[in-house]
C-alpha cells in the first residue's frame, strides 16, 4: 500500500460526515487524510467505508453500481462486499485473497460519522469524544459544513487562539479589543488542550444582540477542549455580570455548546463540521436561525483570513513565524500532535486510550 | 536536443492526423510524444512536419507566416524551408548549418497521416500497418477523433480487454454479462497482440438493433490486432447463430472493420483517431449515421471511466494494481512496448521490420 | 529569512508602481521579485513599503487596517509602524525586537515609485536613472502598465533587439523588412547596454501616419539605453531624409522619448511600466491619444509573441536557443546581469555606483 497519508495521525477517530450525508441507495465519495473513500449504508443502516479504488485497475468505485450490500466496479465488473472482499471476477472462478479493497472502521454517534484510518484492531469506540450535545433535547442547533482550501492545522490554530475574535470577528462573534487582551488558562491534558477564557463585566458580543438582551454588562466565557486530531468541544456563554463569573450561577444566562471537527481532506484542504447549540430559548426558532446565521458569518470571516494566510505560507513556506504568548495553546497542540504522529510511525501502532473530559 | 520524449517509443510510426486536418494554406499545430509540431501541405500536396519552435529564441512557428513552401518565424523573421533548414536570417548573410528546426518523416496513406519521431534513416514506410479499410469501396465509415486527458496506455489497456463491454457499455456496444465471462484467445506476435473473442448464440448487442435485425440469436466476434505503438485493426461482427461461429460462412452477417490509433500527446494526454466501417448496407446512410452515433456514445463511456481511472492513479501513483486473467493481453502489450523502448534506448536505434498481419 | 528572491538582482532600484497607484487611505498589494509587499502613503505623502506578511502567523497585512501611519494585522491584532516595527501585541506588554516586518527603501521620482530590494544601507538614490521625461513640460505622454505571464528577461530581450519590429509590428510600430536588416551600434556601458539604430531614407513607420505627415521619405532613429535591472530610456523619432541622419538637425521631426521599466513579479510573471512621450505638437490631444493607442496596440503584439515564446520554453526548458548576430545586445545585457547577480551573491553586497547617461 502506498504511503500517501504518512503526514497524518492514523490511529485516531476522524469525523468524516454528518449522518444525513450518507445515503442508503447511492454513494458518497469523500477524501479523508488524502485517501479517496466511498461511503454508503447497508440494508441494516450501518455505514460502510471503502477505499475508492478498485484493486484491479484503479478505477474509482464511486462510479460503480450498488448491488444490495455490495458494490460492483463498472469498469471490468469486479464485485466487492461491504468488508471490501472481492466476491466475483468476470471470466475467472478463482478469487485471490489479495483481491480486496480496504475497509475502514466506522462509528456513527450523535449525528456524526467517525472513521478510523489506522490499524482496525486499535479502533476503540470508547476513544470517541462525547458530542451528545449534537443530539440532545436540552440543546438546539443546526448542522454546518464548510470546505477549506487550507491545511487543517491552520484551522485548529484558529480555534486554539480566541484572541482573533477582536479582529477577525470585530462586528460579529467578537467585540471589543479587551477580549484579545485577556489571558486564557491553558491546560495540557493527555490527548487534548483545555482553554478557559473569561471576560468579566463587558458589553455582550455583537451577535448576542439578536439573541438575548440584558440591562447591563455581562461576563463572557469560553471553556473548551481541542482533542486530537482536531475536535473542539466548547461550553461558552454570557450572563449578567457577577452571575457569570467562574463561580457564578449563570442566572439569566445565554449558554451555548459548540462541537466542531476539522478533518484533513488532503495536506492543503480540509473538511470542517460544526454545530453551535443554544441551551436557552429552546423553542424559539428565531434564536436558532439567528445563531446559525451568526455562526456562518463568523466562520466565513475565519475562512477568509485563513485562506489568505495559507496562500502566503504556500508562496514562501520558509518565511517563518514568530511565537507570541497568545500561541501557547496552539503550540502545545501542534507539539502533542507531532509527538503522536512520530510515536505511531516509530513503533507498532498503538491507540491512545485515555478518556477525554471537558 | 532535449530529452522530453524519452519515455515514448520513437522509432515507430504514429498516426498524427486525419488527412483532412492538414491545411494547404495555413498550419495545424499539434503535439506528438511531448513534441510540439506544425503541419502543412506544400504546393505538391505533400504533408510537412516541423518542430514548432524556432531554433533562434524558441518562438513558436505556429505563429509564423507561410511563404509558399516556406515558413517564416514572426518574432525575428528567420525563414525555414520544408526540410527545416533556415534559408534567411535578417541582418546577417551567413547562415550557420545549425540554424534549422527538426523535420519529421511523414507518410500519408488511406486518410491517415503517419509520423516517425525517431531516426529518419529508419523510417521505413513498409512498417505502417494496413488500414486500407479507411478508404475502400467495400467499407463505409466516418472519421472520428477524441482527445484524452489520460496517458495513452490507459486507452490501449481498454482496447486490449473487451471484458469491459459488459459494464462500461452495458446498454450500447456491450450487452449481457456473458460477454465479460468468455475467454479470448490471445496470441503474441512480433510487434502486436492478437485477440480473438467469440460469443456464440446470444442476443445481438444493443447498438446493433438500430442497424440490422435477425429472427433469433447471433454469434458475435471481435478479432483484432493491437500493433505497437497503439494501433487497433479489428474484424468484428455478428451473424445468425451457427453461420457466425469461427468456421461459419457469415451469411446475413453484420460485418465491421475498425481502425483505431492511440497516439501520446504528452505523458498525461492522448490523441485518439478512429473509424468503424460497416461492410453491409453500404448505401444505407442511416446505417452509417447510426453506427457513427453508437460508436461515439460508446467511446464517450470509455473516456469517462478512463479519465476517472487516470485521476485515481494520478492522486496515488504508488497505489498499485492487481493482475487478473483478463489482463493477459494488455500485460503482454505493455511488456512488448517496454522492451521495445528499452531496446532503442540501450543501443543504436534500429527499426523493427516485421510485417503485421491480421 | 527565506531565499525566495535569490534569482534576482537585489541591490538595485526597481520600478514598483506609478505614483497614482499608491493610495493615501488604503493599501496597494503587489509582488516584486517574488516578495509580496504592501504600499501606502503616510500622512506626509511619503510612500511606505512593507512585506505583506505578519511576522506572527504569516497573515497578509494587505488584509489589515490602516490606523493613521500604522497598519494593524487583522488576524490577531499586531500593530506595526511605518518602519515595520511592531508597536503593540494584544495580551502581552513585552514586544521582542524580532517582532517586525521588513521595510523597503522607496524613492518617488517623476511619477515612478522605485524600490530597493537589497541591503537598505546601499540604497543610494543617485543610482536611479533619469526619467524626467515622464514629467516634463517639453514632453507629453500617457502612463501605461501591462502585466506579463512571462519571465521579465524575455521582455528585456525584446527591448534589446528591435529587429522584431519588421515582423511583430509589421503594420503598427514597424514597417518594412529593411528595419530588421540594419545593424545597430551596440555599446556596453557600466550598468547598461546602449543601442543606436538608424534607418535612412525609408517610408515612415505605419503608426506615424496618424501623427505627422511629410512629403517624402524619412530618416528613423532609435537610440536607447537598457539599464540594469530592466529600464529602457529611448530617444526615437523620424525626420525628413537628410535632416534626421545622425548629424542632422532634426528639422520638422517627430521626436519621442520612451521610458519603460520591466520589473520581475515572480520568476514567471512581470510588471511592465511605460510611457512614450512626444516632443512635438504638444498641445494636440489627438496626437497624444493616437500615440497612446499605437503604443498599446504594439505592446499587445509584443506580449502575444512573448507569452507564446514563454509557453514553448516552459514546455521544454532544455530545448535550447541559437545565438544570432541580432542577439548581441540582449546577450550582453544578460551577461552583465548575471555577473551582477553572481557578484552580490558571492560577497558582501555592494551597490554599483556609476551614473547612467543616455
């Protein structure tokens, strides 16, 4: 097998799709960590993921024909079952054991489909972070997806340093320059970086004005984990000054829970899955819709600056960067990821087995 | 001279154009085996082929001006005759012997123009395969051309394994899965691979229904040579069961003769010249037109899957393939070609001189 | 710092913009010798040039916000002054001395903005060639700009060999083949190549027919310097035969002065700044407009053939060229430039300090 995905962490779960994207009758073709894949649901509803390349002459199976729970390559007619095993070769009875396409472990949970690109034996579902907020009666949100023409780490960098809110999102998610000036508390965990960021006694962020009103200033918080390889789980919100603060009771609060996953498509392109859910005004559709629009507007602002950054880096990869104090979390995350990749490349792959908490 | 065409067989005849494509007054610019060329007809009608690059400052001669049987570069005015020799340099009387562009041997025969990219001394016209079917009162067909964004060997692979008819051309040229299941007889000749494929007592192929009707089943045959570097010559047809079979008299048959040539443009693009002629109902224009449309529809199906295959291979060139029994002919052809290329690169070029029969 | 501009002469003045292109309120983003830059005017009107890359995380400053004479990166909020020094970092008080973006010496003179890409200490404004004709009451012309998808030396090659006028500009700037046949006088100076080209007693060039009429033939001259790295300064014109010739008094002449600058954008793209001024009929707007249109038409012809030449070279960089006598000036210029680049790369950079005359 070729080594096209050698720069990515393999023994880990990546979000590869929203549940609603995987069809029962046809196929979804999507590339994850440089590997073209096809996805479908079998008759029991289980999601199947196979390499999108016939083992015979490399024709893409995404141009193939579903035959029940099997897929036929429509170049020369090889038929594969859902495990990737070839079960029929026109013009010969003998089917060699090597006639197969690679199948990938899949877990579907809370509307997200997770894929394991490494050794199947190590694909332990208990390693999947808890994203039940995506599908929970106490939270309300809208599934989102964006495609990035940038390396996925430029996106996780962005998630790990919210000082950009004051500049990139000045009139949307961010607000005053005070937000950039505060120092987050950063904790290095086993497989994730935890960031806790408080802004006390300030005006509500611009986007909140469409969602909720308070008589005075608020305390704002963003408390989140970014878990390897690139999943953000975030408790955030605002509450009247004094009731929000770290030990506050969050009375009359606007609370949110964000689940975001950045998955490498190739070394220069990425998938971005996200849902920002609100835990108040659950039955107010205007709030849900306003939140959806605010998040999209903000994420377009992120993409605009990150794509510009990617172009600058691409034009001069040796041009260098200068670490600032605000880079502490992203630098830790990149170091953690690099170590994990080096580890799995230098020894027998072994999955990491710590649970992740937030 | 640079070595841009080093991966192609040079001492061989390639089809470079249909006769009607080469103008008398202007120029045709076309790249063959990575070499940009210009073509025109001199006043005697002879086709001329020169490198499309002025020897002076590399301006393309395709932007030049025809002056009788000569071509003037319209950057600095050098004038070349039909042998590629520079015969005028503005501002100097002395013309060095090195002032020339390369000319290529050309033979025009039965509506095809053949070019020799190797040593001119070895350009023996007797090595050109017999394609008189392209221009013969006993056959009727329509010239065709397609451009491929794929390496030419992916196209010859396709021609050498007709098991794809059942899948790629299920509703056009192909038909039932039985066609893929049969075993062709494959013969390795000196400069070509011969394939003989019979399907007895089956329904006529879908495309035939517009051309001819029979009361019952038919015997189908495809008997063809694929000659180095990529010329297919094919006797094919159908006749009522019993009269078609190998020793049959082909009574009430629909007989066809196909001439197809795949010529590398670059390492990732190709020219495809073809004509499928019918040997029955010669004066029935509907038959000619129906056949033309069926062939084009089928060849579009081929191109669609081959381009998809090329993209998969391009994304992961080391991804591998797995040889099946159905690959016997294409594997033999690729081995034969590789040997011929290695031979001409390792010693003084020497043309192969066996005749080709079908 | 990376070495992306290593193939260009650095310790020299390049024309980077027309004065009118640099805004007071916003920014101009433009790449010079492979380095993306931003340009603006400070409150005193002085042109500022900084690298278009924040030293922190490589976001482009061209997406930043002008704050008086400063520029703020709108990713994480770093603020830079006009010298490129970082003067504010959100969330930290300490600003390291390395927090800066590179600033480039700028001189604005006669409507052209000149930039020095090498060692600032060597940026001696007296090295800038005299282009006062661009802004002189005795001359009248129109600023012009073209972008080239070609290496800048293919453009300077073109300027150094006017034998192309007979072919590329046969019906515009050029005229009869006689022009290509004449031998220019070529002089190698310290930092430039001087070319003197006379065509005596011939018809006026086609474009002149819209500008001025004479009863008979004219003497034509083009006397110019091409100064490193790519600035053409040209005295040209036509006068009735006998009064034009080298010692003639140029009575009833059509005199022009051309200033042209070719500046590398990248190794495969270029900026081309030019103004052809007329020194007669100064108050006749039709003459100014007709001249502008003729020059543009001619320069489009140049670009068309040069882009075609670039594509041929790109397809086969090793394909070779053959030097002719007409290449004497361009060969000298290329040799001079190559020596200058080698010199500055092999020792401590030292600016060349000879004045240039025409």
